[in-house]
C-alpha cells in the first residue's frame, strides 16, 4: 500500500479510471433467492451482467459466483460493497482480467459429413485445439476451452461449413495470487462471535487484488 | 440442505423448554422469547393458523388490529423508532403482503428494525397461482435486509431467531418471513427457543482499525474550522452520550440530518441546526467553508448534500459509519472510520485535543441571526392574519417544553416541524426521512405511542398526507392509543405547490386538494376534535388537545401559499441556499 495515500482502506487506483472488464468473485451461502438478491444490485443501477457463473467453491457448503461486468473501478467497488453487505455473502472481491486466469467452454455441433469431406475443417479444428465430444453419423460435437475471442473466432471459421449449433459457457476465473482466498475464508468459517478478525488484509496487497 | 445450513449457523445455548405444538405456537413462543409484547397486524386466509394460536396468547402478546397492512407496518416503524426495539407485523398472503411493501421500503432506507411475518399458501400450491398467492419473497427482496420463506415448521425457530438478530444488529433494517400455511399447522416436537447471536456470513459491525481513528484525530486536531454532521446512526447505536462527549471535548459545532434530530438536545450550545434542502442557513453555507467535515452515522443523502461536485470540496472528510458500503458512496472520505460509533467515538474522543472554536462558532451564530431576521421571526411570530405552521410549532414547544414525541408525515409541515420543534430527548422525532412516505404520520404515531406509552405523542400531518391513511382512526378508536393528531391544513399539496410556484412558473397542476370535514370524520370515529382558523383560539385549542385525556384531533387552518425557507434548490450547491 502506498504510504502517500491517506485513505487507508482504499488502495490508490490511478490506472482504474474508465470502464474495463472486471471479474467480481463472490463467496456466499448456497441459499435460494440469493442469486436474485445479487442480480438486483446490478439491475437496480441498470448495469448489465455480461457473464455469470455459480458453482461450489473449494469450501464445502459455500458457493462461488463469478460475475463479469464492464464498468469503472469506482462503480465496481461500490457494487462489491453492496454485494458484500448482503447477509448471506461472505466476501466479494473484484479483479481485472490481468489478475485472473480465466476460461470459457464452447461446444460446436457440425455436420459429420462436412467434417469428413472437407479437409479444411479438420485443419481448423486442429488449429483451435478442439476435441470431439460426440461423433454420430449426422453430426459431431467439438469442445473448445479458451477466451471469448478464441471461441468466437472458431464460430466464424466454421460458419461456411454448416455450423448447426453453438453454445458458450459463462466465464470461470481463478486468482493468480498464489495464496488465493482459501485461507481467508477458512477464518470466516472458524471465527467465533466477538473474536477479532483482521479486516481486509488483502487490501494491503493492493497491486494484486482489490476488495471493499 | 438449506435448513441444515441455518441450523449449523446458529450458535446455541440450550435450556430445557421443549414442547410439542404447531408451527404457529412455536412462532408465538419465539416472539415472546424475543421480548415482543406488541404486534401490529391484520388477519387473512393464509395466516389464520397463526391467528388461531394467537387467541390463546392474548395475555402475553398484545395484538393491535390495524385497518390496512400499510398502517400496520408504519405503526411497527413508529414503535421501533421510539422504543428502540424490533417492530413486529403480521399480514396475510397476497394483498396483505404487498400492502407491506411501502413500509418495508421506508424501513429499509431509514434503517428501522422490523420483523414482518406473512402467511403464504400451502407449500404444495406454490407456483400454481393459488388464491391470494404472490411471490412475496421476490417482491420484497430489494426492500428487505433479509427475507426467507418457511415451508417446514422445523425451520421456524431458527429462522425467527436469525430474523431478530439480523433486524436489530449492525445497521438495522426490515426482515420478512413468509410462512406457508402447512408449516403454520404442522405439529412438531420443538426444542427450547435459542436466540441467534452469530451468522457466519454476516458481520454486523466491521472491526475497528485504530490507525484510522488515530488519523482522524490528527486531522481533527489540526483543524481550524471543523464541522460535525450527525445522523440517525448516533441514535441507532445508542451513542448519544458518546457523541455529546466527543463534540463537547473538541468544541466542534454539530448539525443534524432529519433522522439525527434529537440525538443531542435542541438547546445544546454546539447544536447548530439542521442540514440540507430546508435546513438552517449557517450549517449549509459553512459546509462549504469548513476545513474538516466529520460525518457521524449519516449517509450524505442528496437532500443533505445538494450538488455533489460543489459539496465541501475544500474540506477533508472524515466519515464514521457502521456500514462500509456507505463510506465513499456519495462523498469520498479522506479518512473512513468503519465501526459502531458507540465504540469508535470514545476512542476518537480520547485522542482529540480539548478545544473551543469561538470565532468559528460565532460564524454559525451570525448566519443564524440572519436567518432569524429574514425567515424565522416571520414564521414563528407572524403579524399577518393567516396562521403559519411555524407559530403552531412554537406554541407546541412552549406547552410541551421539548418533551413530546413529534411524529410527522411528509411535506411542508414535516420540514417546518423538523426545523422548529424542540427536542430534549433522543428517539423523539419520528418521520419518514429517506423514502418520504405520505401517509406515514398517523399510523406511525399510533406505533410511537405503544413504543413510548408515557410520552405525549403529537402527530403533525398535512391535509394531503392525512387523507392517505385516515382509516387508522379506526385503530385509535378501537384500541385507544392516545395520539394527538394535529392537521395543518393549507388546502394544498403544499410542498409540490411550492415547487410549482418556484420552478414551474406557478402552474399549479393538481395540487389543489379538497378535504372532508376532519372534525366530523374524527367524531365519526368517536375521537374528540375541533378546528381553529383564528390565531386568538390557537393556544387554547393546542392546550385542550395536549391536556385531553385520550386521543384528540385538532385541525389548524394555516396560510395557503406559505413557503418553507431557507431552501437549497435542487441541483444547486448547499452554499447557494436561498432565504426567500
């Protein structure tokens, strides 16, 4: 943390003006209605969620939301605080794309006849690292994992060859910082009422991660 | 799975009061264990099992049958605001539940602790568009701090315990529990009720970091013209004494938001008045002249700040709040002090130097004198024939001496009441601040009386707002809540009219509202009433109302086109406040 910054709880953020993609990572109880409670924090402010994934986390009973939005640092910080304020949310973090490793899974259904007849298709698939998931007489399903740009490029490339169906998953992202969130969350789980908990020590690694 | 989570989260301290009974009985036992003695509600099909059980609990739980669920929830808000306890409301499914929404939104934005219990159709009918089925959980999600639907009686105790804990801890707020009819009827062996004091995902109070407090103290000690703004956080945190000690040691003038009013007495020498759109002259102008602005338990509402890009730009901002989401939300803090102000204020008081700021305080007095000369004297001691709202308030102050609870509705009378009412005690000003809910006043006053039965409760209401919830006269009639209803009738929707006059070329579009004979209306409900339209009769009429044993309605005819000043026009800076 910069010592010049008088605002102790907020890392200096000169590079975060203007809109860019942010990954909001939320750890929460697995409870009916919580998705709605989180979603309305965005819709109330007329902010579109570009990608949303919910899954179990590394901690039993705790769910992880990965939410992708394009907004400014200030807006994302306020959104994260509003999310973290929800009773059943343990923690909300937000990070830029530089700070996470992320993947999306895409599935492509193409005519098997086209595949077998046209060599260029095969070459395309090799080039994009696609793997066959199902092969039938009438169609074949390929899977590709990667970033949106990569999976989109294959859609474009396959268009002339009778792409029957295409689907892409939401983004899943994992933090680059080696410690991850796990230790922090374990503390949450173990903490007794009234026991002291160090607030936001992740903040002090301001170059790696931002939170409330 | 869900149920297990909730069970696992609640820390236990067992006693041996187990019993066999219905979900409804478990609910009512739980309410009693939580110390509830008064419930505001209205029965209906889907909550009938709870009402059936209530029949046997009438010696322990007083149920006030309101005339509309909105009245019920506003009454519970009034109760919570004067008593400091959680207000409890019962309503049935469908329309009963949707009628709570305005009150929930009001309680959410004004941080009022409530637990609302709504009935719901049988679990097997959920999603079938059954009679009086609405999706209450999703409708109320944006306006509750937490909500939960119970479909199995085994969840009732744990969920109720969580509901009370969430409603009252941290930054308080409304909680809604929706209980399907089958769960209300279900017979179970129940364990003893256990209060909740910890939820693993919920941290009501952020931990205090002493370095922020040290930094805040350093900034305050270097300040030449420090200024304190305080809000309802001081009252909600029962930190009135701690706050007073802080300003008295540091000698810093303090101004209040309308929900913070009364946290320190009106007459306190460092109380420099009201902030915001219709606040006092000095506090608004000097916001843009102070060098350090210390905000305590307030959230920089737009009605307080006016135009943000011209708000206190010259000052270093210190913001004390229990809710981390409030810090930096509207106004960026140079030092954000997270935490419960009951804990942070004493730590800060220890570190600040004893000081007096005589020249700086004199500036507030100068501005106050200008306001007295140009606005206040004419409002409190009018010389024209028409009565002013201000003179009514002055008379109330003289009669009650600042010890009454003043409940207001929304509009001009609200601003005048907040500006001029004298308060000696905390939890005496009950008003709808954030949401500005017309129709709040009458039902909230009923609840306020149950929350503070030994106090005189005066409900000051406009002719427009009164006509939004007049049905609650029926509640007063039946249960005898001793509420003094004061209607300030200017035969206009006055605040909107004022804006139309000032900003819409006096195009009075649908603000000309007619009223029934309020005296006859009150008498139809067997409530004593009278109307005054001459100054000569005002004082006696007010004394009659206040000294009357029982509820009373007094209608005072005031000037039609009086305006509330000073005023910070919307979109202007606080320093552009107008005196006329």
